[in-house]
C-alpha cells in the first residue's frame, strides 16, 4: 500500500536498511535560547520515531547536544561582558543567569523540560562529556591519518582550497581554554603539537586529554558511524548543494566507510508577520516554553506534524491563534468521525492527529472556542468560575472525563496567558465595578431602562432599549454600556458580556449610574 503521510514515507526508506534496531538522531548546539525553529529538528525525528514504531520495529532515538562547540557570540539576552568567553566550549562557559553549572546546561535543561511537555523524550547525549572523556579518540586518529583525503573532498566544493597544513580538528588550549590554536604537527598516532595565541605551546595526547574536537563536517560523518545512525534530518542551511550534508555524506562513505543515514531537509519556522529565520543573536525568537504557555501540547505538535518538513510554516502569536485552535478541533473531529470529508483527506488528517496527540483520548474531547475562553478567563479570575459558566452556556458534557477536565484547566490558563502577553487591546477585558464616568440626563435615562429590564433581560430587549433611548439608533447606547463595564467603546456581544458577568452583578454596576 502506498504511504501518503510524509513520516511514513521516511520510515519506509529507513526500514529498507534492514536492521534489528533503527537509530534515529537529532542534534542542536545550545548557543542560546533553543527556539521553535531549532525544535523542528527534534520534532521531525520524533514524528518519524512514531511512524517507525507504528510499523512494529525497534527504534532508538538519540539527541546530541553539541555543547563542545565554541561559544561564538553573545546573544541579546546575555550580558556583553560574556564576550571574554568567546572561543571556549559552551559547556565550559559560565551560566549568565546563575542557575546552572554552565551556559550550555542552562539552555539544554530549559529545552528538555519544554520538549518533554509535548511528548519528546529522546536519549540525550552531551558531546562535551564524550569529547572530554576521549570517547572519540580512535575516530579522531582515523580522520587525522586521512586528513589529505578530507582536504581533497572539501576542496571540490570550495572557491579557495584549504592550505596543506590544514587539520580536520579544533584544539582547545589547556591554559586559556579557547580554540585560538594552530596545529603545528601530528605524530601519526595520538599526539599533536599546537600553539595558542595566548602563548601556550605544547604537545598533547588526545587519547588521554580530551581537548581535541573534529571540525563540523567530519564530526557529523564520524558520529553517524559511531552511533550507527539510520536517519537524521538537517536544516535548509546544511542542505544546499556542496554544503555540509553533501560533504559529510562523502566523508562518511570514503573516510569512515559508512553508508550515510536517510536524510530529510527541513525548512524554517517563522513567527507570523515577521518573516525570515529566527535568530537568538537578533532576539527575534520564541522559545518552546513560550509556545507551551498558549498552545496545548497536541497543538504544538500539530504545527510540525501537519506540515511537510520541507515547507516553511508560520506560528501566530496574534489573534490568528483562534483559527489554529479551530483547525485543530476540526482535525480532531475528523479523527473521531464527526466530520464528513473525502477519504484521502480523512486518512491524512487522521494520521496527522495520531502524530499530534501526546495522550490519545478515548472519545472526542470537549472543544471550547479559544476566543470564548480568552473572554471568560479575564472576567473570572479562578478556573472553577469559568467552568461553571461553561456549564451554563452548554459548552460542557454532563459527565466530563478526566482528560476533559485536565484539558479545560490547561486551556483556561493558556487563554489567560495569551490575553496577558500577546492579545491586542480589543481582546483585553477588565470589569470596572466602581463608578468612573459622569453621565448626562439622556444617558442616565437609557441606563435606567436597562436596569429595569435586567432581571428578564434578553438580547432583543437590549436592542430595543438602544432604539428607544434615541442615542444614535442605539449605537451610542452600546458604546456607553461598554464604557461603563470595560472602560472601552467596544467589546464582546453586550448580552454575552452581561450574561457572563451575571445579571445581578451587572445590575449593581449600572445602578451606580442612574
């Protein structure tokens, strides 16, 4: 049967490697905030993991933290004085926030926690530990012994050839800790001599002293073989012809005699309205933990699961969030056979949903419009009051499941978070219970009419008052009511607003103006 979902197609290619267990891998350098663009690496692999497991094969998912990479530049959210650490491994750079052992660990742990919340729990490998403990010494020796072959491979894709004295390694000075070093000689075994800009010159044995790291393209290929990797994706920047994927593939085959893993290029994730790639140094990033504050875990996954990796997508933090929730709810209804659509699309959306959920519900969960929750979560400051209002408005089932209760409480908090941090003014509401306006005679008369009808108020009655008051065919009356309740000229439907506040409470507020 032909596979139609992208991760199933990749899984099929991986299984063609015919092994007892398949190793799938991702890797990120914790050079700053690990943002939702970086997360596409992990998410792509995790969705492929699910596709493989659904086919009944054994899978090991490893994620490498490239924390033996150098600290390159100071991001906007880090003090400028951290410039003095440029050139040392990020795992040896101090944490500028003072809460973790290192700069790298700060961003690694923050990300790992956020990833776990959306069901991504790989086996984490910390490259600083591997390199520092000389784990890759044999592979480094192999690369150094074949350095001229590596130079020849790389030169095919370079405008300017590498010099004869180039080595496929970086050396961190044992004195200053930085990579401001130049290799002077190699003995053909485990010893190298280097000189550092700090003045230090020495010979070290990299089988005993873990201060030597393979350069990126050789390092990538080496680790494919070392961990027996069958699948690893790469970003757009690595996938250009002659780029790091091209050269690492050749190095893997010709230097390390290993068939490179199945590959998938993934495109950028952007913030809606911003365009371009996210960058920690530019400060235009959204961390995964920020996304988790306003989107359900299954919707965070849905962004990635519902888009082919080679297609760019935008994540909205503005009011388009309402559409994202509605689109996800539609997909959820399709999964539970509550929507009639063509068979091919149904099959695709059901697979997207399977890849999106963190915990599979047994039945269609309660689906409350996010926009309505944004409104209620500001009117009521406690979740229980919001839930009571949802019962009154018939949004809840008679017998809610534990899944429903958990989801609803999450949704209420997320709606509050969105209203607090990202909402436009038109979505921000605060009930003004104390008198804060002075009304003229006609305005007082109109408000008195509203108060008198409050106990049996209907939506039509509000429109009738608006017309009867003579206040600009009712428009000015509605503006007045919004000013009294919200100190704004517009808001949600007035009847809905009064109903949510409660007619008794609303009556008390309006009576102060009669």
